[in-house]
């Protein structure tokens, strides 16, 4: 009996094959096999509903053909792509292709959260059918994204620049980054002061902060006020008013979900979100350990559930008991509540085998795999351990109307911290108080340390904090966070500066334009509500077309208005500044958009051609970069109009051009001393994206070109070639090579000279 099992990723084939008998053949779709057309919308709205046009993805015809061929000769076909909406649509598309040749009752849908023999055998024993509501939910998301992308992007092309694009979720994520940037720019720092006292108690000393004056919170906003308080404090008597001892319990953290794993990997390992998901994908699919066959290390890595299976709980408890004893094992398993809005379709991210310690795999895997596995393993094990316990002591010091406080904390039982240190624990500053402190004991003031502070603006988003904010706002889902972050960077709407997101001028302008003209799709609550509605479609609580038609009716009206709006500043102009043009002294410079980003330019172009780079300060103000003189005039006349030539900076470096531009467009060229070998035309040096080249000026009739630096001297051996190719190695040694195939004579530059 022949059986066919179809997965999504080719990386799973070896891992799964070793668990099945010879009756099974495992094949992969290598991702999606069908999608909406790349050219054209592919969506039509008709009276009987919304119709989607699916086409075969480029280069997937052979994949489909091979799967169909294998399905024809199989008695049973098991569709086993990933257990999420994207996996479901892949399973559905495969089913559509093979059911033309295979009976429907022979096609089964199976899912598994981990690639182990028991999980796969259990899935095969309990097959189901393709989950159509989940398919409809994926289609709804795809249509929404297609509408926004295809309808809005052309308007951005017309109003700002070619090549721009909009995304339904990505644009909202960009808005979050831009809003934070606006808050930072608008922030005004406020001064405040603190006073720390150093106190002696017998032979011991400790510090405490001034917290209250006349039983009100101490608010010191100037040096003068602080100095008065310091002078007054010098003459006071101090004693311990009270000592409050209590036990603080720190509960273990839940096992990882996608977002918390991404955040911890950024903070603890320095991994980008994309890198984390790529490594996790490989660990889920399988990595070779002691033998050559791959072993799956973790469960499915796209999940918003903190739930652990009973098998996992039992495995963790067994490991804790054997490794650390009953002291660390709670009497009952730790259970974690369902996160609000979570789909809870899969388990938390955990090791498949809790007894497989990170050090067990270390000799066989890369350092990055080891670090991420250690993070996942330790968090999962720690989630089933006892809480950590601290002895906490607060000391309150009295000095008449002044109150000082200090809180000390001592770890008395490490509990789950033995396995996993939380991010908060990593940053904790331990305050140790001396023994022997007793209420009403007098204290001697050793010194007072007043310090000036300024309130800080909101922090720019890192990858970790942006994922956290997206999750908090309900924007996107676990499977989309990495794509969202990658997309807004790829579109040059944001840049990473010291691992913090900074919106570009283009990103700010796109957000401003979309927010003004398409307020609904840019509304965070609306986008989050849309995610909830997609979840409802996946569970059969809402019809796909009801959601889509409701969205389109509103979106279409805003779209028509947006199409008709004209840009206030003009195409490719992002912002007006208060900087007067240094060249013409007549107009204020504007921020323009070019192929390589934004720059300052004079709006008097072409009469005034001043352009320059600029820097944007933290408060959003713009200053010219150091090179504010513009092009440098040379003591050389233009060969065509006799006006002075000038040194310019372009996309590919410096060049010399006529200052009479745009009336005269002459650009000085470096002309070779030898004629074109093919047509006897003139050979000139040119600059292009890849560097420099020498080419015939009769192009395109003559296509002779040299993609290298040259020595304009003939080959000393064959005398045929009028030039030599220059090659410089890492040691800066330059060699000249004859380009003639029947010669290839080489000589060093020193020998040539």
C-alpha cells in the first residue's frame, strides 16, 4: 500500500521519513504553490460573492506536476503543511490540484505541533479534512492586504515617488514608530533633583534616598531649592523610624510564545527577530546531531499560547526532580492562563525532549542554535519550578520633617532562577543592608549627595520593544511580526540606528499622507479589530465576504478622495525648512526625495541648482551637513560654452561638469589615448553602479567596453593590445595583464615603469 505525505518545507523530509515505514513517500511543496496573480488584482466582486483568481507561482509547475504524479499512484494522501492559516491554504491548494485525479476520500489533512514519531503516527491515525474556515481567514487577510497594496501604492507613486508601496499592517506598524519619533521631537526635558544620604550605624554604613518632605513626596526642581534642603538637613538628627520586613515571592515565567521568544532573543542574545525565527524554523524541522539524520529540537515556533501538553509537563517535572530534587518541584504543575485574544491553537514553544539538555547538543550544532535552544529549554523547564523567594527589608529614616527610605533585598531561595534568569533579574541592582539595624536607633549622617537629573524622552523602539508594542496593540499575529519588521526596513521607511528604529523622512511623509487621507486603515484600533474579525472567520463565527464587503465600501470612499487630492508641497517635496539657500539667498530650502534618499534642495531649480545633505537633530530640526559650499568652481573653462567647470558629487562619486547647467549639459570625460579596437571610435571612462568602465562612445552601435581599470600603454610582449588590464591584490600590489587571449602577458606596475 503506497502512501504520500506532503509537507510545506523540504527541511522536514529527512526528519519525518525516518519515523515512517517504506510505504510512505514524503514530498514538499517548497512553500506556497499558488497565489493571486503578480500582475493584476485577481479579485472580482460579484453578486454571488467575492471571487479570487489563483495562478501557479513561478517555477512551481514542476513541483505541482511531481506531487500530482505521486498522488495518482498512492492509495492515501496526507496533507501535512504547517498547522497555521498559511499552511492550511497550501494544503487546500494541493487538494485542489490532486482531487482532479484522486478520490476525495483518499485525501486527508493532518497536523502536528512537533516532528516526533509519536506526534506524526498519532496525526496519521486521526486524520481530518482541510479546515475551510481557516482557509477563508487566510484568503480574507490576503484580499485585504492586496486591496491596500494595489490601490494605495500607485497613489503614493504619483504623489511622492515611484517604487513606494503601502501595506495594511506594515503601514500601521510604521505609524507606531513615527508617532514615537514625534513624541521624542516634541519632548521638553524638565529638571529635577535627588538627594542621597550616606548614614553610619556603628561600624557599618548604608545609603538612603530622600523621599518625603512634610509627609509629601519630595519634589526638587532647581539647584537653589535643593541647596536649601541640603543645608537644612546638615543640622538634623537622624534615627531609624521603622523597619519593615516581608517576604517577596517571584513566580516563574510562562514558557515562550512567538513574541516573548523574539523579545528575549533580542535582549539576551542580540539576535534580530528575523534571525531568531530562521534559527527556530531549522530547530523545528530538524538538525543532525550524533548521526546524520536530523532531529527536531523544538515544537512549532509560531504560537500565542502558553499552554504545555501533559507530556511536556511530565517531562519537565521528571527532569527537575532528578536534577535538583523535591525542593524545586511544586506539588502541582504550574498552569498559565490563556492570553487575551490568543488563538491558543498550538502549544507554547518548548523542547521536544526536556531531558535533552543544551550541553548535550552543543558539540553538534552551531553556536547560534545552541544559544537559542538553551534559551527555550531553560524557560520551559523554569516554568514548572517553584517561585524564587526574597527577604525584603525597608528601612525608613526620620529627620524631623524629612524622610529617607531604602529597600534591601536578599535572595533566600532561587527557585526557578536556577534554570532561567528573567530580563528584570538581569538588570536588578542588589541593595544590601547591614545587620544589626534596630528601630529607634540613632544614625550619623556621613554626607549628602545632591544630583541633578532631567526627564528623558520616550525611548525609540528596538526590535524587541516594537514587537511588544505590536502585540499590546493587537497589530499582526505571531507569524507576521518578523515580516512586518523586515518590510518597513526594506522599503526604507525606517532605519536601525544603534539597534533602534528611526523613521526616515520618507517614512514620516508616507505616514502623514496615509493618516490624513486613509484614516480608517491607519487606525490602530480598527486594525486590531480586523485581526479579531479574521480570527472569527477562522472559527466560523463570521463570513469572509461580509467582512470584505464592509471593508471595501468604506475603503473605496476614502480612496476616491485620496486620488483626487493634490500634494500641498508638490511631487517629491517632503518638507519646507527655515534654511535660506546659501547659493541664491532668495528661497528657503526644501527636503526633497531622490533615488538615494532625502536631501535639501533649492525650490528655485533649475535657476538655482543648490543641493546638499542634511542632518536631523533629536528635536526634529534640520541643519546642513558640513559640505554646505555646494559644487566647487574650477579654473577650467567648458569646452562647449566657456563657462567655468565645477566639481560635483553624484551617485557614483565625484565628476566635473559645466556650471552653466541646465543650458549646457557638458560633462568632462576621461578620454583614452587609443581608439576603439572594434570601430576606431573614441574610448571614454564612465561611472556606473558597479564602479568604473571604459566604453566606446559609439554605443549602442558599438558595444566595446572594459570593466576594469587600465594602463594606457601597449603590451610590451605582443604589441597587439594598446592597453593593459590593471589588477590590484590585497597587499596593494598592482599587476598589468594583456587582454589578448593568445598572449595574457603579465608584468608588475613597478617593472612596467
